[in-house]
């Protein structure tokens, strides 16, 4: 039997608990909600869900440190949020969970508590002891969805050119090709790589990163048998006639790729961390403190993230049965 997908329910004062319990009710495979069980049951009740959770949903109880007021952050609960992430990561490493889907957290309140935390991606990479991970967002869980991976993530724009090295691109392209094969079931993934500069540098007249760094990395990937092309101008590769020929597009920095993707499907997109020794998907939105506790949060992204986690487990394990139980 395949292990359940763990769901970390996010910042308790935000919409994470609401979208987590709603998505768990909709799932047709084993799900473990990680968080304060009493609070999550109360959240479900307030959302109008049945008092009895489905048989496929279980809890890993981690008690809150302080009462929750929707929309109001409490620094006392920051260690609770981090503990849910530790539990999920360690369980995935041990095989207790087949994958992890994460609800949104509030990085600022975790930092205010004195804990070092720059984000889910960095936290899981460090705790899993991996050299490199890749952030990829997809517009939906469908097979033909737009997928955008990033060479760099949360960096000031002025620091991006120096961060794009041959070693970085070799690692990122390698991880992207491998995970598209092993976890998305794409036997020969086709990847487009953007340039850094306008018009992909225009033969060096607008910058040499394409000539000196990006093109050589693409060449090395091609020599290994990977279907990787570019560098393409970022303002034209996303034209539908072009993008439809590729399984993923690798962009050089955050806004270069994610602005397009979020316009494609904001609120229903999925964040995937590639390169971990286990599967992690996430919502593409934040804690939405302004609507927390009002039972109006859109569950589209959480449901899609949970469904994609299931699909990725199927590809990774070879278990293509409709349900896990």
C-alpha cells in the first residue's frame, strides 16, 4: 500500500487550515493532515463540512501554542508552524508519507519569532541535506499544463547575472530533466531555456551571458542526450505557438517566468520543489489573512497541488491504480 500524502496546514491564522481540510475531504486517497487536530476539526465544522472526516483522512496532531484568531498573526504559534514542516519532511524521508503538500505560511512571523526561515524550499532542502533544488510552477495538474522552472529564485535583480553560472545551470537542467522523467512520466522531456537579456542578448550586443554561460550549458545538456534548446528570448518563448512544443520552460529569474504563469492560472497554480529525495507540491498563494475565517477561500490551488502529488507518486512508484486504498 502506498503511504499517505501529508498536508501541512500552514499559518493557523490564515486560509491554510480551511483550504487544507476542504481539499482533504475532496481527496479519494489517503491524506494525513498535520496540525492541531482539534483546531482543524473546528475549522471543518465552521466551513460547513460533515463532523465525521472521511475514512481516508487522518491526523498527525501537533498542538497549537496559543489560541487562533483568524487574520491575526501570533508569534507564539510560529514554532508550531515550523514543527509541522519538520514532521512532514522527516516523515517523507522515512517513507511514512509518499509526498508532502504544503499550505501557505507567513515567513515574516516565523522570522519575528527568532527562527531562521527563508521559505519552504530552502527549509526542506536544508533538512533533507541536498545540494540543489529547483522551483517549478505549473498552471494546473493536467498533463499539458504550462510548466516554468527557475534558475534563480528570490534574489534581487542586480544579483541575478552573477548567480547564473555554468555549474548552476548544469545542476538545474539535470534536475529538471530527471524529475520530468521520473515524477511526471515524460520519457523524453523537451525543455526550452530562456536568455537573461532582452532578445536573448542579441548576439552579444545586449549582454554576453547567453554566449558565455547559457549556450554552453545547453550544449553540455545536449551532449548528454537531453532535448534542451535555446537560449530563447523570454518575450517570445511564451507565445502559445512556441510554448506548446515544450514540456517545461527554464527561466533565468523569478519574474521572467512567474509573471506569465500566474497570469495563466493564478489561484489554481501549483508550486513544485524538484531535486528533493521526496515529492513536494504546494499552493501558489499566500495566507490571505484578510479573508481568513470567512469560509470564502478558493481551494483550487490546494486541491490541484494535492492531486498533482498523487499523480507524481504514481509515476515515481509505478502504481497507477485509481486510488491508494
